[in-house]
């Protein structure tokens, strides 16, 4: 049966109209109030010319209006383009023009860029200001549109109808618009519910950026069970601690970088985090040391890891609460878990044939969550999705019990003296040094070895270490050929808007002027 995302809202409205739907600063709406606002926004967008399947964009920090944007666009029959807030105006303009986004909502933080985009975008026709300040000239006011609109009927788009175009990070070349259907997003939401990562009594904290697929997945899982959303504009460690305590949040999504910053905050011990039942994390590798520290800070919480990518709506595997409680002795805390309830996962060679268990190959995923394709890029779609399988570009292995271990992005593999080195293993070794806050391991050119292992390290506040000390530390944990031959220290690592380390930026100066970036 074809899934339709507005069903989640309709179901909760019927069963729990007075339940709190959203808490955002001083604003709070019940499900009855929230559903009416969604229906009004859907009608308002149709009045602005939105046709079935048309893209509507949102450029703003997290808010209750951001949630209304998602469900109001779907209610009205459109599809969403949640814009990366870390991009420059030129990058945003590219994404809007690429998928013909004609209506864009901007908040107070991005109203100036909204004006700039008017001159940069060919597609953009209408700007809607959804902040609380004065409406800029040439923009429509969100609340005025809502007040004037008569709640409209649900367009009931479903199944393979386009629900979202989510752009992958623009770290290399032009970004790709990932087309996701109602079925795609629904399959992921149901898998999250089935994993036990959310429940109907959830008070879900949305503090990871809502433009990102991971936050969207967490939102959809909570919407599927009719939970309450506590929405914070953006992540800060202190903001996370304060919001959890103030609103007694029960379910939290954080990427590993956010977890580390939160649990390492000097005032973390002063805040009551006992309300948290579940911490969901993913998006990049987490070290066991950080995870063990998080277990102590969130002492009453279960932990669930999700692995995937935007093209998978975004989850492919889960490492569940039980594995986090008992899996340390079996080495499961370094695993990405097993296939979700709605996916199949296998490890394949360059011909697409499954490799023996324990052998490193490419992670491939099949299921209802696999994207429709890349917007207007049929060749890249055909290269990524073959016979229903999404080829992730991640290198991994699977053990005899079906647990997947991600060893690296395949393009991040370092070949040194004929030996393959996977950076995640080196980074995990570095993380066990008490002075290391974060690290990124890359391959740099070497006349002798082809490539050598180079580590870029940030130290914890007040800590000190030398390159020689860190290299010697790694020698006690991993094979000699895997250890860094050089180390540089930086105050911070370059990050994407989703909290991932931009290794391409770290590699660039070492490979500049060469015809290829591997030896």
C-alpha cells in the first residue's frame, strides 16, 4: 500500500487533538492547532501558485514553522527543498535553480540572504518571511498568509510521488539533489519506530539542523507515533544541556561531534539529564572513548546508532540499545549495526558480487528507502543505483551475525607500501589518547611509499601532546604500517553543516597541482 506522510498528522489529530505537538521558545501548539496551521499553509502555498510536485524551499534555523513547512507543503501537494544553511548564497542559488524552486521561506537569520538570492536565482519567484521581526520589502509575511488562508483539503500525494529534494553536501563539485518519495521517507520512519528509537510519549528534541536528512528522519519517526517536538534553533553544547533540563526531553538526536561537545562541556555535570530515554546518533564514526563518556553523562538513556546516507532516506542499519548495553565485550560498539526492518544490506566487490563475511568491500543497500534518483542526473543515478541496490561508496565488512563495520569512505582509503590503511581505524586509536579531542586521518603523497598516513588533530582544552607522543601511542594499538608518519595540530577541523569532517579540504594542499589525488 502506498504511504502518505500526512497520514501521521491526521492519525494523531484524530486520537490526540489536545496533545502538545510543538514547543518552540514561548510558542506552543496542540495537535489540533498545529494541524489547522498545516492546512492553512498548504492552502496558502497553492494560492501562491504551487502545483502538485512543485518544490518549495526553506532557508532558516530550526523552528515550529520549519515543521509546518514540511507538512504544509506536503498537505498542499508540493515537495520540500530544505536548504543547507551553511552554504554561500551562490551555492543556495544553484540548488534552487537546479530543481526549479520558485517559492522560498526565509527566517530572521537569513532574510538578508533571501534578498540576495532574488538577484542570483532564475527560478525564484516568491519570498516568504517567517521570522518575528519586520517583513523585508518585497517579501510576503508568513503569519499574514496563514491568517488570510482558508484551511484546504489534503492533496493526499503518496507512494512514489516526490516528497523531497535534499541536496548532498557541496564539498566536491556541484551538489546533487536527492529525490525522495513519500514511500522512501515513510519506510525510514517506520524502521525507526520498529527499532524502538521513538515512542508515543516521546518529547523529541530537534536541535540537529532540520535541513539535514538525519534530523528529518528523527522528525518523521516522532511524527509517526504522534510525539511532542521540543525545537531549538541550533545546536550549542550549553543550549542542548539547558533545553533537555528545561523541557524534560526524552529523545535526542546528536551527531558524534555534538555528543562529544555536550558531554565534555565543563558545566555538563550541573544539568539534570535524567529525562533522556534514548540518544540516537550517526552521521560519522564515533570513538569508543567518547561513547563510554556519553553513557555516563546520559546515565538513564539507551543509545541507538543509525548508519546511512541521504540517498537512503537516510538509514540503512541500526545498532540498537541492547547491543550498546552488552556489546562492548564483543566489539559491537565499533559496528554500525544490522540492516533495518525495511532494508537489505550486503558487502560487494567491484563487480557487484557479494564477498565472503569478514572481507572488506563496498556497502550496498536495497529497500523501500532507496531514493528515486538524483534530480536531472540520470547518468549519476544509474551509476549509484543498480538493479535496485544503492552503492554507497563506503568501505565495510560484515561479520557472521550480520553486523556491518564501516572502515572508511572508499575514496578515503590510503595505500601505503602496497598495504591498505582505513582511516577510521587510525582515528579510533588516536581517540584513545587522553589529550586528543578529535582527529582526521588522510593519505598524503610520498615518493617512497606512494602515500603515507597523516593525522590532523585537535587537542582537548588545556591538554598537550607532541606528534611523537601520538605516533608512539598509535604503535601500541595498531600495526606499524597503519600508524601516522606525520601529525599536525589545529584548533578546529573543517566541518560540513551536518557535522562531518571535510577531509577533502584537509587533503587539498597536499595534492594540489597533481593530476590525481592518489598514488
